[in-house]
């Protein structure tokens, strides 16, 4: 088996994405998780800030994962 294919392309192919589409999707998810984490940390210190951000991000990310893509991505 070709290890390059296995490492980089097997998973994206299984979920019917190109490597680039998977890269964009996963990178955007990573940014959302990072923003969500920062806001949750700030909220833990100053409770009146970002009161609904965790549930808002959870809903947003859940919708993106259900669709398998972000609305701005073309397939």
C-alpha cells in the first residue's frame, strides 16, 4: 500500500472530499474550536461576557458537521 495515499488521501476520499476540501473544512473547524475555547475561558473569568457563546458555537459546529461542509464551501 502506498503510505502517502494512506496518510493524506484515504480519509478524505472515504468522506467524499478532496484533500483540499478536507483541509479547508478541518482548518475552519479548528478556528471555530479555538475561538469558542477563548470565549469560554473569558466567560469563566467574567461571567457577563459571552454568556451563550459555548452553546452558540456548539449549535453552529453541529450544523456544519451534519451537512459535512460549511455553507461557503463548494462541492
